[in-house]
């Protein structure tokens, strides 16, 4: 039986005019777009006046963190508590239109969440995990990472994450100074790639970014000051970047509401006012380095259902040239980074039916992304703003679990 969304306008992510077209969904796939003739067995959902976009992807999330409590305290919580938080945060993500998440670690929470999805306990969402991030002993956020020292131990750390189901590896490549030796970085990247895993690295200033890029990572998280030499190295190697401005942006906007000390909020606001701190990421984007969307969700004052401020800030500083470029970063570009672009990222016949129904045109105003009316994942209604299911649409069984790597 088909589900047909009728009367809505499909947003042209390349910036062209939106067009009123119907979308037919069957067996989790988009089977028809345009002037769809409906039959008596079809479930017809009227979305007249709404705008349709592909499901969103958050490429940098921490499902075991809630955006409220101290990070290190949460790292020491029982595994059961972390698993409950992960489930809650998946639900919050879905309510924002985020249908795919790349979790970049916080103890074993992402492993439990992925198992819950695979077994149908937490239906609909799509999750890629890294297991534990890899840090030097006493390195950046060591208290929730797998600490590793020396090339041999670093290789073993990668193999442990592979064993636990990771498809990405995250390396903590910097704190205030660079971390890991060149030999350690190269060993981790080699071991990960040998096992079919991609690698991303936390790196926030030029020396650190340059080292991890030359070691062969596939992606850089956060970014920061960055030289022309490093930009050229990234372009030559095809290295991606996920910029994650949300902690700074949201702490400056809402830190007081979350109980942050006033002097800390004031410091964030001063940092926000210094636009030079963002010049490196802007320069990288202008040079053609591909940028995918991520918020660092779960960090202090960064809830998992807040994606709009990140999108708006990316446009305001020039990392994305306009609203449509920002929308591409959270759909097309994110799917490309994660290797899911054959199935996700655009609304096309033959692709998986992840569809977000918005109340306004996001190309004209990114605030329209906030509070989707409906969110479909693999053709199933995973979220409805009304609290029920549109037009009596039954949610149906959870999707068939993805095949686990044996």
C-alpha cells in the first residue's frame, strides 16, 4: 500500500523555485514524484501549503549527553542511564527533522543506541557510530575516550571500536596543543582504513588540522585558524570539514537560561563578536572544501532538537553563501560525507523516503526549519507536530533492521 503526500511544494535545494508536486511512497522508497494519480488503496496525506525537504543529517552528535549536565559527570553515569538519554535524544532529533545521526562518542552510549535501532526498540532513526573516541592518556576529554599511546596501542584501540560496530573513528587531535605523534596518527588512519572505517579528527587550529590531514583523515571536526597550505592539502586529499558552531552560538544566546555563570556567557558573547575567529573556516569553505552540517549536539546548551541556529550562523558568517547552501549542508553534503548519497540527501524516485514537511519555505527563511509539521523516515511517520499521526496514518511496524556487520 502506498502513502501519497499531496499538495506540498518540493524545495529546490539548488535555489530554484519550489514546485507543487505529490510524492508517492511504497516499500520505504519514493516511487513517484509529480502529478500522482491516487487509488482507493492509497493513504493520501494532504500537505497543501507545506514545503517538503529531504530528511536532515546531523554529522556531529553525542547522544549520551543531554546538553544540560556536566559532561564529565555524565561520562561516569551508569550505562543504563546513558542508554535512556540516547533514546530520548534520538526522539528529540527526529522532532527536529533529523533522520540520520553520526554519533561521535560518549562512553558506550552510541553502541547501545545502535543496537536499539537494529532490534526495532528505537524505530525509524538511522545512526552511524564511532564507539569511543581515541585520545592520548590525559588528552582532550580523556574521561569518555579510549586512551591510547604508541602506534601499537593506537592500532588496538581502532580494532576495539571496529569490533563493537563502529563505522567511523574519531581521533582527538588537539586540545590547547597538538596531541598524538605523527606516527600514532598515521597508524590509526592506516588501521581504520584497512578495516573499511572512515576517520574524523577533532582539530581546532592550523598546526593540528595540518597534521591530521597529512596523516590521511577523511574529515576534520570544528576547524579554526587554517593556513593556505593546509587548505591546499585538504583540497588535494578531498578532506571534509564539519564546523559545529552551535556550542559558542547557543551558549552566548541561551547560556543564562541553562545556568551558566554570567561571566562565562559574557566571554562567549565577546568571542562571538570577534569575527576573525571564524575566518579560517570561511576561507576554507570559499576555497571549495566541502562542509557538512553538525551541531556538537549534547554539548552544554546544545539540545539535540536545535539545528536552526547552526544553519543561520553558517550563512551569517559566510561558510554557506545562502540559505539553500545551508540546506545542502544538512542534506546533500551530509549524505555525501557519510557515503549515503545513493539513498538519501535529495527527494528523488528510487531513494529512501526520508521526508520532512515544513510549515514555511526554508529557502526564504531558515526559521521555517524549526518545528516540522511531519517527519517521515523510510516512509513511516516518525513525528507529527499534532502529537498523533496525520490523516489517521498508522505508523506501521518498525523498519527492518539494517544488517549488522558480522
